[in-house]
């Protein structure tokens, strides 16, 4: 069967499945508008033409109209006809089977864990020595002392980092890799 023909059949199958998903269950709403029935019957005409197979027996006949509501049909009948066509197309063309995980005993989870490595070719001492501002040097000294303590105070480190960020974005961006390297 040609790829274009199969694509058109799959498209009709998708239309019908979409219609079925939009029709409420009979317990919720027992009536379906004529518009949906007309759309369904039109898709069946298209399927008959594409497949050269008679799908008209699945149409919802006008004789099924609700007597008191001439533009309504019982949802049980419409849902039944939609379901019959869907099942037939799934059997004949294997639609829906490739995505059916109920038959598969294998579930695959793709978990991507990247380990990012940064080679830092400078130290906190290098940053201190290249900083010309005395207040900046002082804050870097305090930070260096704090991150090398066995019992580090995150509040102190955070305060210094905030000061550095306000002082110089570039210096802050140089300090952060050193902090990360220490795994605080």
C-alpha cells in the first residue's frame, strides 16, 4: 500500500479517535449533536473512497435520531459506531499498536546525568593578588579564610559573595568556580 494512502487512512483514524474522545460518556450526556454525526459519516465516506472498502455500514443512520430532538442522536449508538471503526482500523492497519505499552513488559526510562567538569587554572590567592582595590582584596581574604575553615559559615560566605557581586560582576564570576570547586 502506498505511503500517501496509508497516511490518509491514518489521518481518518485520528479524526475518528478525536471525535470519540470528545463525546461524553452516556452517563454524563446521553445526546450527541448532529454536527458530530455528520462529521463522522463524512470521514467514513472518505475512508471508503481511500481504501476502496465499504465503511458505510458503520455510519450512524438518520433513523437513530432522537424523536423529540431532531438534531440529536443517542450517544451510546454514536460511541458504539466510532468504537467499531477504530477497532477495525487498529486490527487492519495496526494503528495504535506501536504505542501500546500495556503489552510490553519493558519500561525504559532515559535518565541523563551529565557530570560537568571545569578546569580552573587559578586560585583564590591569584584573585587576591590581581585585585587592585584594597576593600576587594580584604573581602577576598575573608572569603578565602572562611571557605578553608573546617566549620564554614554559610551566612558569612553568602554575605561576602553578595558584596563581591555588588562590587564587580566580573570578579564574582571568577570567584564562583572556586566556591563550586570547594563543594560548599
